[in-house]
């Protein structure tokens, strides 16, 4: 899903993505090819250091890398929306709807279930164990006492104690690794890095792809270098399609992984059918289908067998608790089934 977000108060240009199928130029075709996407993307900052952290985390937590690990199942949770810059020195960008709440809550339940979690998240989005803190937490949660010392406000003491306790436990166990992204270029390079690291040690890890990933983008080599000027009047832009990386994830980067993708729609008439198409087209193990209007209250679990709906019973409950319970069961079955020579879940 796309929404347009500008850093300027009242943009006077018009970004007009084509709603008909335009005839594709050779450049557009190249932009939709995974290899040229990566070849032209701006390189990740500190790529070697990030790769080393991911590999060390996997080796420490799994037991496939030399036998010294802790034997935890590994899951990569993606969370938050990717941005599409419109300028290389970015002033304006297109954003995707996602607060990161689903990914953050799911991470907590995966950790509780004994998983090691690589939390690939949008910078500034919702973080595990911080979901219940107010947006202006610094002002609401802290107080200055009579001796001019800063302390936690009595009203938030229980909440803060629990959040810090749970977070510290996860960090002490070394079972949570946070990897941030902002743009579609960073996200896809990091996803490839995680996926190839997971498969290089022969792991049947899980990919839980809750991030809202851009469908359209401006290729880096055809992007304006400097801020687009408004003096020329309205602006028309043609966006290229982001290559379908779910296929690449499944077929090349992590063929042994247990892959769960999400399908978000606004029209209930097409949701299940679109999720079913994603399931077969990209060979996902499960697609979690949700509607924008109700995604906090219910999801449909679409599989090769029967579909099932998960609903939350009250506002005090996290829907993610039920989702993760079901997925971890299916993942165990998948690992066991693979050892026995079957792959169906
Ligand atoms: C989802 O559908 C997530 O459930 C939400 C979670 C983004 C709705 P929040 O972060 O929201 O808790 O605020 N994620 C996937 C969205 C998406 O872009 N899916 C693509 C599609 O639908 C496939 S990768 O085509």
C-alpha cells in the first residue's frame, strides 16, 4: 500500500503513478530484474560489520554452525514500512503504511517461545517491549521529585518495570538482534544478507515477513540527485515495479526456510484469492491475510490445506500471541517433517 509523505508543507507538484499498464522501456524492464536492482542500489553502510553481527548471532544461537550454539530456532521478523526516496539527497519520499506494532509484538512472542529473533525493522518504528509506553513517553513516564532527581512516575512504574525486565532478559540471553532499515534499497539488501547467512549454516529458519514493502520505486541510477525543483510546474513520475523478491528468497537465498508472508488488502472480496496466489506463486509455506480495516482484530491463515481465521477475543489480548502459537507449531512440524522427508505443513 502506498501513501505519499513529503517533508515540505504544501508540495505544488503532482506525483502521478500510472494506473494503466504502461508500455515498459528497456530501462524499466531492467529495474524489475533482481540482479540489476542490487547492482544499481546504493551500497549498504557498514555492510561488512552488519554481516558479521548477523553471522555471529546465528552461530551463537543455532546449533548448526559448528555445534557450539544454543540450539534455538531462528526467525527473521521484518517490521515497519520501507520508504522509496524520490531524490538521492532525499528531501521527499514515498512511504508504506505500517507502525511496526505487529512485528514488535510478534518478536516478543517468538522470544517467549524460545526463538532467537533477528528483528529487521524500520528505524523509528515500534520496538519490542515498548508497545505500551505512550508516544511522548519521556514526558509522561518520568517525573522530577522534590530533590530535583528524575524518577519514573508512580502511574507508570509497573509498566516500566515489566518492559525493562522482559527486555533485559531477552538481551541477556543474546536472543534478540535488531537490524534497522529505512529505504527499500536497505531493506532488500539486509533481507538478502540475513537469508543467505541463515542458509549458509543449513538452517531451516523462519521468515516472518510482516514489513510493508514498497511495490513501486525509482531506480537509483535514474533518480534526481538533488532536490526536485517546483519552478518547472507539476511533476509527473513513472515508478518502476520493485522486483518480486519473495521468489528470490524462496528459490535462491533460503530454499530450506519456512516462509510466512503477509497480504494486506482493503477490499475483502479479493483478500483470500490474492493471498492464495502469493502462496502458490512464491511458494510460501503460509500467507497471513489481513484487511486494513480489521488487521488488529483478525487475520486469515492461508495454507495449502484449509484456511483458518484467528480473532482476538478482547482488546486486552494480542492477536499476535495466537498467530505465533500457531506458526511455531507449524514450524516445528515442518522441521520434523523435513527430517522425515516431507515438507507439507
Ligand atoms: C501486513 O499486512 C501487516 O499485518 C501490517 C501490520 C502492515 C498491516 P502495523 O505494522 O501493521 O502493526 O501497523 N504486512 C504486509 C503488508 C504488505 O505490504 N504486504 C505485501 C502485499 O500485501 C506483500 S510483501 O502485497
